């Protein structure tokens, strides 16, 4: 890989939908479920042989900066960019972009994705970097073939093939309603947005200047004086790069991912990590189940957790709290946590 290619890892997510295992001070990127390594470690190791650790940049919430440093062996300290508080993927990516040279290529990666085929992943990233290197002003993302009509992901509407697995994009559709998602998955022209982007630093900053001038102005303020970071962040919108940039930009491209992918967005997605028992349950820790099926039961306590006569539920007990909910309401845990914080 060329020397001017950098991986930008976004590790500042709050992970509220995986409460009470993940919290504001312990995002889902750093939690350990079962015997798997934390997803942040998996993300870094997946880049091995592709991008050297000295070219890895990590953007993290200030509240988790100390925790992050346990996981960053080989990554230079100057490459750890701390946000004063969480804002959005647009702010995090912009913070990394202003630290790079204009021609540097950024491979932006969330650190909460499950990708089990590293070889296919690295091959696709290399193809994407080659395309961006040879295409003026290109903003490239990775799309994944949908498994189901999920309302948790954004969708990419493909326009036409440019070369190989790369397509131009007609538009982004961010987290549609259930009826719309059910229609989109029936068409081969719609893919899930994996939240992985490749572009030159100057091109994403130009897109920000054009479509989100307030964000761009505050980023320049930070570049001029790092001590203004907190004030600048307080003026930024807490809105993702998908809404602020990708839904508006014209120079968008997509490369079709050919590897299994899942965003660890909620407890429901844990099913992608582990095998189920004969009744469809996934269990962790000291648990006792009776007449229970198709459920996720997690217990990090020393005492046994008993579950009787339930179906399609999520039961989680940690030192931070206890969660009991129906699987179909897994995405609503974020609202629950917001309510707990207010109370």
C-alpha cells in the first residue's frame, strides 16, 4: 500500500443499544463478548499486511481516551485524536482530515463491525484505494448485500457500473421505515451502507465546505488553534456523515463488498457472533434456562441467572444494570438508556 494511505478508525461510539454491557465510558468497540477479542483489536489486526500501524489514526471520545491506550500498541501517540465529547461521524472524520496532507488517502473504518473474512476485506480495500487514487474527487463507500429488510442500516441505491465491483451511486437512503426496507431488499440495486469510506483528505473537506459550511468552518478553527476544540465542537451538529454529506454529494461511488459483514449495533446482532443451542438460545455466563427458546441471555455476575418460559427475549445482567426486552425491541434500548440518564 502507498505511504500516503491512512486508516482512520472511529472508536467514539456510545454503544447505548448494547447497554448495560457497553456504556458512555466503555463503548462497544472495547467490550469483550464470550471469548472473542474486543472489536477494536479485531479491526486493527484485520489491517495487518495492508496498512502499517504507524499509518493508523484513531478518533475517540475524550471520556474513553485512557481506555483506548490499552489497545493501541504500535500506533503513535500523535495519531490518537481525542474529541472533547461525542458529536458525529462527520465531526470525527473531519477532525482526522484536517490533520492530513491534502493528497493523503483516508480509509475510514468503524470499530464495531464484524468481518470474519480478512483476506477478502483487504483485497476489496486495496481495490477501493486504487480507484480513489486514479479518480478525481471520488468519495467511495463499501456496500453489502442485505440479508433482511433491516431498518437499522442505511441503503445505497446503485446507478451504473464503472469498473469491476465499483458503481456510481444514485442516492443514499438513511435508515428507512420497515415497509420501505422490505421493498428495497428485493432489488439487486440496493445495498447496505457498511459505514466504510475511502477518499482523499482534500476531497472530503471540500465536500464539507460545500454541504456543511458550519462544520467546515469549525474544523478550520480547530486546525488554527487546538485550544478552540471544545468551543468548536459545541457548535457542530450531532448528525452523521451520511446525512450531512453522502445524501447530498454528487461524486459518490460504491464498491460491492464480498465478505460477511454485520454491525454490532444492538443485542439482536449478537446472533452473528456465536452458535445457538438446540432451542435457538445464545447464552453467556452462569445461566439456567427452562422452557426458553430463541433468546439471548448474558450474565457477567457470579450468581446464577434463571430464565423460565420465555421466547424471543434478551436478558442481560452486568454490574451496570439489568436489561429485559423483547428481541423485536432491541433497537429501542437506546431510547431506554436516554430515559435512564434523564431520571
